[in-house]
C-alpha cells in the first residue's frame, strides 16, 4: 500500500513541476511578444470585466470597453478581443 501512495505522490509532484514549467514558458512567450513584463500585462488585462445587468427580467452580459493598451496587448498575443455583448436574454 505504501508503494502505491509514494508512486502517486511522486507523479503528482512531477505533474505539478511540469505545469509550473509550462506556465513559465507561456509567461516568457507573452513577455517577448508584447515587450512588457508579465506583471504589467496582467495588471492591464485584469481590468477587463464582465457585467451582468438585469432590468424587468431582461438580462444582459456586457464586457468593459477595451483600452488602447489592452487592444495592443491582445493584438500582439494574437488573441481576439472579447465581444462587447456576451449574451442578451429577453424574458417575457
């Protein structure tokens, strides 16, 4: 029983290290493509938000309008900008 526990523990550790390595690789690729640090990029992009608005049982999911800096970052990363309106539901 201890053998199986140690084996699975080792596999979890290896998997965790591999995922960390992949995350670091993605961060470095993003930094090289944009020319800015990950922390600056993250701070700028985390300001993008999705709002949920409900009026008279009608619902709208709308994202914030992107700044020029956010558009530039997404463009350099070759990532599509999020749509302004995600969903509009009219409930009668």
